[in-house]
């Protein structure tokens, strides 16, 4: 679709906001803001501006702004905005949509409170931290809470971690309703979907109709809709919404399966049951003798001759047939021995090497791989050669002084447009391992981008491909790739591919994880952490690995540090 005038103006304004959030030059920020105002007043369409010289005559529209407009006309995307989005916490951009929170206030919130998400902003507004900031006060905090609620109501999909937090808040509130024996999060959240459209809560109660009547009295409830004697929809004043199903204990198993599974999984179970003279319908299990009481999911699957199927697998992708034979174990968070892909204060993180090591040791890891951005990454202040050597000295000192954790010398090196890596081989050879990632030029064709990735993998110092498709959920689609060729190349060359556990990425997509594994590719799980809180990203990364059918042996950082380093050395032709 061709870019129109309003789209160009909006993109230029968004670029200015991103630059301001990153602390870029005020002159550059003003230039893009001024450019947005200028193009809004131009006659004609952007394509004609480029052809007839209109932009050359427009005041304040220099080469940088013209380049953005040319990108939009030719590809429908701005390379500059893509690169800035890559390096800006998405939650900060979401916060800009709240009335009364301009860039300066959002930046202050981030700098002073470390808040970079809507749930974090909401918590700060509730506990008084926001009101205590200079120039804020209680009225601003209340306006922020109303703004967060409005955004929630207007948003169809939620990122997985936001949905999980909301679901847990709702679950806690409903668990306190008189007569509720247990409240369980089900639906897309329980299946670990990367995007969640609906929050589903199953309530266990001896008297469902009484509990249903009590739901209307839940504190903070804004809207209540009873669908029948055991189902309701709830919307809270804070913007959260949920579908609720109430069941007596004897039928919890089939109700929970029905409230959790995808349509394809449930259809598969119905067909499987019918082939065996049973019926799985209406969230209940039936035989010729009548209703089958099944208080647990395990009882339902067992009655159908199946092993219990973990919620993450209930997508109708062959899990039922596999469960008839017996499911192999899936990877768990406790299987991970190393934390990979994290950033320190040397680039765009906020932890020192030592503080990162302490946090990882506390979280139970045996080793952590520091991977700051290479110097070719703009807007981040990538690590220079001198800074790298200073960081290495700090790593060696940390390893000498701390017990129970080892810090590895890694780097997240940029894959340049021609497939070269953003550091010379002589320097790459001194790292323990290298993550190679694309951070710009996302508009390349599938053939061009595939060749770019394949050439990068030929470099013997590349250990892992980071966030393979470059997607940013709810913000940017992944760039096109011939995944068959990439997976074949990675398996042949011994390059691992990352599941980037940043909830905004979750890239590699779980739909392709099993394909990569079956092609012989080793999979790593990378936190892409920039803060201590970011270490928790690994939980969602594990869920995505499980959705991709990965067992402990399929994940690179379940290996010991020695085995992980041997994997990296093997690429370099050294003895493992």
C-alpha cells in the first residue's frame, strides 16, 4: 500500500519520539518534528514529492527525512524507524499513548523508576512512586490509571507477559469469591501463546449457580454478563476482561481441557473419542453408559488411552497421536544451566558485569554469557575495541572474586547488509562465543535476506543466530526468509538458532521451532535481558521451547559450561 501524507507525518513524528526517548540530539529531534509538520501541509502525495522535486524546495526537509519518505514510498516501511524500534523498550512507546504523558515524562519515569511497561507503570501509579516524581502528583497518577484502562479496552491482543500478569490478578480476585474452591488460569495464557486475545479463568465450586451470582459483587467490576448458569464475562474498571467458566469438582478435568485447548486440539479429541465409542462434547466425557466423572485432566486423557498432554502442546499439531505412544519429557526452566544473551551498562543494559553475575547466581544459573552490542549498532553506543578489553578485564576479575557462577565473554555482533559480521575475525576469535543478529535493513527481499543470513553463518566465529526473523510482536512483522535453507545451513555448519525470550520478540516463532530441531539445528534460549527483571524472560522462552516440542537435550544452554564452550569451539576447528 502506498504511503500517504498522514502516514509520512506520523512516521516522522514517531522517529522524533524514539530519538527523544533514546536521549539523542535535540537538534535532530526538532528536525524530524519540524519535518512532520512540513509534510502535513504539502500538496500532492509522497511519490510525487520525490519525482517533481517538491521535497527539495520544502523547508527543513533534508536528506535524512527524504530518505525516510523514499523508504515509505518504495517499501511501505521506514528503515530508520525499524532500527529505532529495535532498540527502544516497546513499553515506553505504549506509554506515550496515555494522555498527559509526553516524551519527557515517560523518559523521567523510565530513568527514575526503571519502568518500561504498562503493567509496571500501573503498579507505580498505585503504590505512590509515580505521584512522588517531580511534577507528577496524585492527580497525574490517577490520570495514568485511567489511561492504562482505556488502552486495555482498546487493545484486541496482549503480549504474553502482560496477559499472564492480568490473568493472575483476575485469578486472585476470583479465588476470594465465597464458594470458590479453586481458580485456574486457562485459555491462551495457559497454552503460552505469544499473543493473547482472551483471558479465561476456570472456577471450581460445589454450587456454581451461587458463585455466578456472587461474581457480580467482585470489587472493581465494571461490567458483568452472565451467559448461562455456569459462564460469564467480566470487565473491570482497570481495563482487564475475562471469560469465566464455573464447574463442580467431578467435571473439572474435561472443563479445564475444553477451556484450555485450541479448536484444533478439541476437534482432534472429539474425533479420537468417537473412534473409540466415546464422546467428548459439551466440556464433558461420555460413554455408552453415560457421563464419566473426571475430576482431573489426567483422568480424561487416560480414559481416552492417552498420556496427559501439556497445555503448551494443545494446538492440534500431532500431539494426540504422539500421546497415544507416550510423550517424551519437555524442557523445564530448571534444566537451564546457563543464561545467554544479556546486555550490561557497556551498551544498553543497566547492570554492571558483577551485578549481572550475582543476579544470575541467585537465579540458579552456573554461567552467564555477556553479549553487549557490537560497535556497528547505531543509537546504542555499541562497545568499542577499547571498551571490550576493559569489559574482559572486569569479567576476569569477577570470575576470580565470585564463586558459583562463571561469566563468559560474548558479543551480540551485527550482521551487516552484505552478510559480514560487525567486527573483524581477529577480534571475534577472542570471544568465548558470538551471537550474530540483524538490526537494520529489514526491507531486503526474501532472497537477499536469506543470502545475508547464510553468508553470516559461514563465519566460523558465529555460534548462535539471534532473533532470526527480526519480528517485534504487535509492532513489526518478521522479515521474509527461506527458513528451509537457513535451517539446512545452520545444521550443516553447526550454528545454533536462538529462541529470543524477550516477550516482544519470542523469535524463533514456536511454529518453526520443531521444524528447526527436526532439521538438526541446536536451539538456544536467550533472555535478551537489559535489566535484572529481564532475566525472568527465560520463563517465557522455556514455554515457547515447550510449544516447539523441545526436550532438555534439544536446548544448547541446558549443557554444562564446558559442553557449551566445546560447541562454540567446534565451529572454529579447535578440539572440543
